[in-house]
């Protein structure tokens, strides 16, 4: 089977489901405020993009997401490394980390908006907070996954602990870290949107709220469409980086992804 | 039974002139572990010496403590009694003048063949250019010229283990410790690797301590075979193998070879059929 043929098949399936949707809405006379037809969604999307309102708000959300991702991921990597390397830190820190992780962090968003205001900061903090956990857990698991034989080899060469970290533990943890980053990127987007829902002056989340409030369901759908495309693109960035970094890892799809599933949500 | 083929260690001539000080001297070495149900003695009363440039095989069934012994020699485990020394200095921890080959190749998949081989040079911060040259030279010695920029997963098991041997040699260690390095290979590849190892050894003349549970492998490769019995791990006998070198695989069908194998096997038969 050729790749081009598969891509064609994929497009046909999408076109077919859109056509079915359009037909069902029209034939059953579903009101626009319940389920708009695809044509209405695309019209709303076109108008929003032409008026630059969508694009401006898209940049806001993207900016919040990226900043939150960087902040959350850096913190998660640092803390994960400290916990993985020191049993003592783990002993004192880990109970709090687990307690915090089991907390539904979406419920924290109103509090964060109260603390950090309606502007950029509260969105970045919320995005960072939600992106933090999957990567931290994966960093810990990854750094601890170094095989005993490999550690023994390094020790037999009289390697220092920091050399074992840089030459063995960290590269060995990369499949786990990349899987964690993949989840963290999507989580950062969710975190930013949730904080926008709670209270904000700009962003796609704010826009969805406003359009819903005005009964413009087609408009809300058009934003959701943009959000899912944005999520897909952000994910693709990580996937491309992962393929480059992990060219050597044949088993990334099994071991590391299982670990990320364990860490998710 | 032929006299030429083997002789008890005590009366055996050294295979080649030994230096005044042995490379390795092990005296009354013991190792015991504490477990929940009391202590377990892994090694007891181990005494032997290895001459510079000698090939010593340590042979025994699983659980006789031979891997423990190798870890102590590599400085990865402390002994609980007695002493092991290398060139007169006690082995108290990992040393830079020892190369270790493990049962599995233990290659890092994110490093190319060349960079795997250069790992000891990276860890010990030895001159890059010079060791790269040595790495190329050694890789071609083991028939891996042209594979320098390949990755471990692109190589067969036998090739991977050859990379591991080259890695153990690249920093020019005084001694090579090998822990059942060919145990995971199929029988045909294993014989080829034995020939190859002999060739490398004849060319480089490193002191080698080689652990195995295969009697023919030990007799084929070694100048002397140290036979160990389990629970606790003790030395049963040290058998000198005076077969001429280089040995071909045909040596295995000679009476001298058979006699050495038979003599070693007797130690295990006597203890209830622990035949390797």
C-alpha cells in the first residue's frame, strides 16, 4: 500500500463524514444553536480569520501555552532529576508531589486567576502547573531506568557520578522524557484554555466563552476546530524533535508511552 | 593419559617467562553476603596468582561465585576477607587500568560503534585523536573496519560482542576481565569468537581473566584453568593447559585436549553430576 493512497483515503473519509454531518443537520432540521452544519462552521471560521479577531486571540493562547510549557517542563525536569538522584529528597518531597498530582488541577484555576490576575501570568502558571506532572513522573522513571549492567560498565571505568548521569542516565531517560514532553505540550494548551475560561481579556478560550454566551454555536465550533488543529501542530513539533533525538530507540512506542500513560492526568 | 597436555599447577612450567611480581595476586579471598536468613558464603579461601600476559580461565557451574570473584577483581564489589592486588597494589575500587567485558555487550544504542569504543577514553578524558586512531586500528583487528559509524542495533550479536572487546582494550588496560562474554552466542559464533579472542590475545598479550562455564572453551583458550566448585565457592584445582599456540579448532579432537577436559569434568562428576 502506498503512502499517497493512504493519504487520499484519509481525506476521503474526512470529506465523507463532513458531508454526512451536513446532510443530517439539513434533513433533520437541527436548530443552529444545537448543532451547526459544517458549512456554517467554516463560514464562521472564514469571517473570524478575515476580521483578524481569531488570529490575534490565537497568538495570545499560543504564547501562553508555549511559556507555560517551557516553565512547567523546565521545573518538572529539574525537580524530577533531583528526586530521581536523591532518595532523601524523594522521601521528603514525594508525598506532597503525589498529593498535589491527585488533585484535580482544573479546580485550582479560579484560585490561580484570583492570585495572578486576569492577564498573561495566571494563564502561564495554570498551563505550567498542568504540564508539570506527566514530565516530572517520566523524568524520574526514565532516570531510574538505567540498566544495572550499564551502570556497572561505567563504574568499572572509574566514572564519576556526574559522568554516569550525562553519559548514561540522561540519554537513557530520553525516550521517557520525550513521551512526557508530548503529553506536557497538550496539557499546557488545556491549562491555558481553562484559565482563559475562568477569567481573561483575550485568547481562544475567552472567545469560545463569549461566542457561546452570544448563542453563536457555529462560531464556538470554529474556535474548537482551530484549537484542535493547534493541538495537532504543537504535538507534531514534539514528534519531529523526538524522531530526531530518539533515532536510536526502537522500543519508544512500547516502554516510554506506557510510562506516559501512567503519568497522564 | 598424556603427560604433555596437562600437569597439576604446582609442577607446571609457566607457559612463558613470568615477571617477578605477578599481575594479580589473590590471597585468602572471601566474600559473604548477609541475607534475611543469615550469611551466605559466596567465596572462601581463594588463592591464586596470574602472571603478566597469562590467559587464565575461571571455570565453574552457575552459583559457584565466579562472577562475584570477577566483580571483586574489577573493583565493583568489596571482598569481606583476604586481599586481591593488581601489580602489588590492593584493589580497593574501580581502576583505570582494567578493561571489563560483560556477558551481554552493554553497548549504548545512542552511540555509534566508534563512540561506544571511545567510551573509556571519554570517561577517563584521554586524548581524543590518539584514541580514535587506536579505535579504528582495533576495530579493523576484529574485522569491523567500515562499521565505525554504524549503530549497535545494526550489528549481529557476535559483532556487538567484538565491539565490547575492543572497547575494553581501547584505553590500553593492563588486564582484561571477561565475564562469560560468549555465553549468549550460538555455538558456531562462539567457536569463531574463541578463535578471534585467541588471535587478539596473541597479538596484544594482555593479561586475561576469562570466566566461563564451558569446559571446552576454557581448555581451548587458557594457559591455566582455575576450576571452582560451588557453595561455598572454592578452588578445586588449577589445571595447566600446555597445548601449543596458536590453537585451531582441530585441537579439540586431540587426545591432550580430551584428557584436560576429562580431568576437569571429573571434579563436577564427583559432586553429583554438575557437568557444564
